[in-house]
């Protein structure tokens, strides 16, 4: 089971990483905070102080088309905001 799916690079997440030393990742829905902490420490070689998780609900949409009403939804995602120790840093752009 892969715990870390991908880092989330948005304007808000980038500002959070610069100001508070917190990084945001999309993680497996079944992963808990201890598993997320171990995965980040093993992958990036940093020490993690705090992990906060968010379950993001799917967005539901209804479209009216020629063939009738189409219902759909996006995928549900679990996010983890990881706060690193002082002086630690993750370079997410190194492997691009």
C-alpha cells in the first residue's frame, strides 16, 4: 500500500510551506497519522513534528443535456498537512 500519493502544489500550500514550514500531500484514504509521518520521514529524510489530516468530500454535479439529466461526482481525497522541525526543508521541485 502506497501511503503518499503526490504532493499538492497550490498557491495556498506553497505559501504555507514558506511561512509555516508545512507541506501538503495527497495520501491514501486508509492511512493514519503515524503511517503518514513514517512515510514522509523515510521518503524525504526529514523529521516531522506534526501531522494534520483532512478528508475532502467529492463534488457533486448535475448537467442538463439533450439526452437527459447527467449526475456525476469527483473522487474523494484525503490530504495530510505535515509540519517539519525547524531547519528542515523538502525540495519538491528537485526531481522535475
